[in-house]
C-alpha cells in the first residue's frame, strides 16, 4: 500500500440542521426573545447531503417557556421599629389617683434581640457525617434552605447569635455570607426551565456557588458560529475558517451555532438559555465542515492543529466516521501534547461500530443519555465511549437569533466539552490528563460500560474534585481497547453507626452491672454505607474519672461486621464504653456509647458446725472465705 493514498474521508456532521431550522420557525415565541425584528428568515440551504439521518433532531413541540423570572424580592427595611414613646402626655386627660402609688412601675427586663436572620453558606470539615452536620445546624437555630452534599455545604438562614455559636464549633470549616439565595441561584434566562440537562449534571449546584476566576477556550470544530446571535454576545473569541479563511463567524448549516449555545450561551442575561460554561468559558469557532455538514480529513486536521496552536483549552468535534486515520490521530496526539482536552461525539446510528475521532487515543468519546440516564436508542455505544452526557431534547441556539431543541451525541459532546472548560477556568494549572481523570472518576453511574464508559458526567462533583491522577483515554482499535475505566463515582464508605452493648465474659449474656475484677465484654456491630475503601473505628474504655484506659482498633470494617473486646476492670464506679470513628471521638466522630457499673464483690464466709458439751473447751472449726478477686481488700 506504500505510495497509495486513498480518497479523502469526508466527515458528516451528526445532524442536518436544515430540518431543525425549518421546523424551528415554528418556535415564534421563543425566537422572539433574541431575534432582530427586521431579520430575514434563516438563510439555511436545503439538505443535499447523502446522509439523511438528522443529528441533532429538531423537536417542534418543546418551545421554551416564556420569561417567568420572578421580580426581585423587596429588600426589607433594616431599621427596627422605634421604641414606643413612654413619656407621659404633658396634658393628660385622666384625673390623677388621689392616693397615687409612689413606687415606680418596674421596667420589664428586655428580651435579648437575636438580631435579624440572614442567609449564609456553612461548610463543614471533611469527615463530618450528614447527621452530625444537621445536628450542629439545628442546635444553632439554623433554618436549612438547601444542602450541597458534594461540598459538605448548607445554605441556611440564621441570626448573628447562631453564627457566633457556629464559629466556635470545630466541625465547621467555613462560614460565608450567601450573597445569592437558593431561589435566586436559577439564572434569569427564560428558557432555563426547559433545560433539564443542567440540573441532571449538577449545574444548578455549581452555579451561584462555584465561581471560576480564570478563563478557558473551547475550540468548536464545526460548521461555523452565527456571531450575531444575541445569546452569544461576549461568548466568542477570534477563530478561523479552514475552508475560506474567514473568522468562522457565519454558519450556513446551523449545527455549530447550536453547539456554541449549549457550551457558552450567556447566562443570567435575561434572554434565551443558559450555557453549561456559565463563567469564564468562551467559544473559538473553527470552521472545518461545509454547508452540507461534511468535511475532509485534511480540513479537520488543519483545524485541530490551528486550535492547538492558538490556545484552545478544549477541542470539541461533534462529527464521526467509521474510518480510522493515522494522520488524524497524529493531529490529536499533537493537540494532547499541547495540553488540550479533546472531546468528540460517538455518532447517532444506534450501533456499536467504532467511530472516529471519538475512538482515537486521547479523545473523550461521548454517548447520549436521556433524562432517566438511559442510553438514547439512536446513540452509538462501544469501546469508543469514554463518558456519557445528556443529549436528548437539549435547548440550543439557532442561526438568526432563535432557539430549538436538538437530540444527538453532538449535544452530549458539547456538554462534556463545556464541563472540561469550566474545570480549566477554575484552575488553569490543571493538565489535560488531570481534567480527564476528574471527569471520569466523578461521573454518575449510568447504563453499562459499553453504553456510558465511565458514567454520565457530573459537573458539580467534577468541580469539587481534588484528585491529581492523570488519565489519557486509551482509544479503540487499532491502538486501544477503550477506557481506561476509572469511574463511575462511588461514595466513600463511611460508618453510619456502631451499636455497642456490654456483656459478661462469655460475650453473649447482656449485663450492665459487674463486680470488682470481672471481665467485661463490649460487643459492637458496624453499619457501613457507600463503597471503596472500608473504614476503621475505635472502641474506648473510660474509667469513672473519664480517663481512657483501653483502646481497641478495628480496621477495614465491612457492613454488619461484629466485634468482641474484653477487659478486666478493677476500678469501682461507672465506666463508659464508646465507639468512635478512627479520627477520635471529638468533632462529631462519636458513634455510640454505653455505661456499666463496677461494684465490690460479695464476700461469703462458710463455717463447719461443731457441737460441744457444757464445760468442754472451745472447739476448733473451719471457715471458708470466697468472693475475693484480684487482690481486693476485705473491709472491716
């Protein structure tokens, strides 16, 4: 085969947006949100490409809801009601009592004002159980508004007195003023109500709570982007068209514009929809596909290299072809070496046939899941799937200023690309391998490995991850077998409870009272939730002076495991036996405890019975003493 070059592969876009844009004209109420009233209809040419399978698919019955953003709640007047004037009326119209009581009426003691309640974000230290968190908040009088378990964070309403109490609690890591209430955390984009995928991936938990301070660029290798769309204002950076040398800011097909909105539509701007990359994420349009949604390897390779050389943090390629190309692989290897995270759609043929570039080494191949985390029937699956993301009925931007719903792995790929960009914007020092690892290890379990790879992406958990391992997707044949599979996320195993009871030395008979010198058995049963590494716990024995005398350690405890710890106790009084997490018994780590009483042993004297007659000498007799234990001293 040396010296022979096969015909250039043409990549077809995973949708024909002509259908989407024609049907999109039915969405007049939504389109009016961002359209120029004088604009002419979308200049999308009719479909002429050989493949007629649309991706994304336009759904005409899902017009986004009208603007239902609530008016801001009125700010309460912080001025307290004035103290009632108790000065006597200078001209009272009441006849004075002829015999007035000269003893002044005592002024009632003023009840301390706890102060107004305000919203706060309370973050607990690692290892504080959910139950302990709730108990601490309840004790401080907090009104819980929202829990963010991934970050051990609670949005609460409480008074200054309650905040003062929490400030001294060792289990509380940080207290922040909640500048955005839970009800206001939803952006003011009218179409947000239709964006089910955002809450599915934990976007709503991150938005308003995690504010990336850096910037990240997603190079969108596609059909171009309509830069005039109002919801993309400020969301684009300079790009290029490999096809005609322009800036890539026009889109004769519509596919690229749709994905640009999914990735980075302006958030909380009062129009349209919210982009997944809600802060610090912008799109670099790189046109490599023509108006018919197809493109040649040479143009795609040029686009990959151009994006890598022009600072792209993430490269998204929502197109596929079952033909493998070493040249395209070389371009992807180059982009990986430049630090880019590369994401691609697996395709919409409902097939397990590997497609490329999703199946290339270093590429996150993405399949399409629905609102139930099930694989969409049209989605491809197999060894080229590294992650899954929502891709069914996804709100997107249209050429000309409108909006529509799309379905396909193109949308899924865009969601993963935007999530990867948020991680880079949050921490620009992260390598592409660390970002890929965090995406994979924090994903939610969904479907099978063949369907979703490491699972369905979870944006909120990925942003909270501190993992430093680096992972590069292995790719499918001819170089890899898929994976590596390092996900999905499994909640860390934790001790939810340890029951403990005191028993006789046989460790069977339950007892609470013991005699001096008895051997006491502490019987414990562990309840463990989650998976991963199994936890450890301690059993501590405290004497009547609250001094820890014995400590028993139990490692790698499985759910339902039982343990018997025995000790001989020689100090009179009340002992405490307690079970605690391995970190000790303070700061919410106490799991359970029981008390026992140690008393003096009973002394028994037994004497033999001797007889004697009058005048006999005192007879000798035998006596047996029992009940002494371990050097106990007989009292008088």
